[in-house]
C-alpha cells in the first residue's frame, strides 16, 4: 500500500469458483465463522485496497489530532469530545492534511457540533 503497510491473504492460489471458472482463492473465516478456503475476484481486491488506504489515511489524521480527545471512530469519521470553545475548522483543517506517502491526494474534512 502507499503507506508501506502490507495487504496480505493467507495461502492464496488459483482455484475454481462456484461457477466452474478460475478464481483466486485464499484461506479465511467464512460466513459460518469457520476457517475455510474463500474465493475472490478482481473488484473485491480493489475494494480491499481502497478500504485499506482509507484506513491508513484515517490513522494518519488521528495522529494529527493527538491534542484532541478522540472517543471513537467509524470508517472515515472521528468522534471528538471537547469544550465548546474548540474550533471545528481547526479540526477539519488537521484532518485535511495529506500524509507524506500520498501528498498529491486532495483531502477535505467537514464536521458538526452537538451538545
């Protein structure tokens, strides 16, 4: 991945999919929560890559927000508990800083306040 983190699959190999065609397979936990051989396909790998890069960007943003009290995060959102005088624009600006390993990406963050 651009961050240097590895995206790995357990024991990947070419196999046969449920329709009799060729498929990349790997070992993992299936729908029954048992270890089994899973099949995949190109778009699924692209989805995994996009989600992994998104996670890396969020992790980078959370480090930029180290002075704030992060009480939760979900996908691409960070939940911060702070005093009313904290500046939402400052938080959004910090979250919009691109990491060095992907400096050409255009990031923008929005937020809202609640009491």
